[in-house]
C-alpha cells in the first residue's frame, strides 16, 4: 500500500493478493480518499503455474529465483502488481509501481518466468505500461 496527504485529503492506494488457488494467482487494486473507498477493481487472474514457476528476472537480465532485493517475491508467490506511491489530483487517484508480465521459457519443459515492469494506474485502470519487455519499477509519482 501507499499513502499520501494532498491538501486536506488522506489518499491510500494498494493491492490485495490471494494465495495460490485453482485459478492461479489473483490480485485486485483499491483506492481510498479520507477513509472512503473510491474504487476497487475485480480480482485479476494470472495463469502462472506454481509447479512450473522458474523465477523472477533480475534487473541485469539473468534468471534468478526469488531475489533477495525483491521483497514481493516470497516463496513461489505472485503479486500480479504492486503499488509503491500514489498521488491525488482533480478527484482521481494516480498510483505507480510494477505489474507482472509473464512469459514462457522452453528447455524440454515449459517454464513460466516473470518480469516486473513499471506501470501507472488512474483510479485502478492502467494508463501507462512499459513497452519493452524489461524488468523495472516506478517508485514515486507526482501529478500536476
């Protein structure tokens, strides 16, 4: 979750992730202004297969399972997306962080690998996504 105070408003944006279940990994986003829910998305399903999860890709491009610097990678958990910061402008909550982009790697077996790529959301709807398939994150946002 992320929180900011803008003028007289307390703004919170965050995600709620479920443990692995029969649908794979699921998560949703929510946003509140002055402790009142402004938006809440539906749970988004990811098809990531737990038994074939090969790891998260580190910033330098090498495959690595559960890197130490990545506090979101706990065991074989997938968060789908993660919010680092938020801002509030003209009645909308803007948030930023990363979203998971899954792809497959074949070496006799099909493995699932995840890249975490920078994203920006407005009221829970994605408005900016990193175009290149590279690992990244956006840690702060300021809306003017």
